[in-house]
C-alpha cells in the first residue's frame, strides 16, 4: 500500500478515514506548510513473551529477596516506597544538573 501525504487541515477533516487506512496496513504522512510533521502508521503486533525466561527471572528475584530477608529481616512497604522516592529524587537532580550543563 502506497504512503499517502496529506495536509493538516484535510487530515483533521478525514481523521477516521486515515486511521482506517492505517488499520489496513497503510501509512499517512501529515504535513504543515508542506513539511512533514506526523505519521499515522499501524501499530505493530506485540512481541511474543518468552514465558520461560520471565519465570526464570522471577525465580532469580525471589532467591535474591529471600537472601535479603534472611540477612536484613523483612522489608516494609514504607521502606520500599521511601527507596523509590529517594531514587526518583536522585534521578531528577541528575537530570536537572545535566540540563544546566547543556545551557
């Protein structure tokens, strides 16, 4: 199926038709002032899940959790929430520093 190019105004008017085209495997490029700004494409099929690998990963995490529990005792929900918040704050700080360095 050939790629169709369409202006933004016309795309707004015919959006449902353009989405139907994508559902059938087509692609639509939307332009603003003759410059491509967006593309409507079909969503690809989700990748197959490797159940075996996923189960192995869960088992490995359970072993790590058991070792941590034996060494440090049980972990509370409050501890987990605190660690997540601390990690997010640290990541935000690193991001802010990186942005400042770019300026």
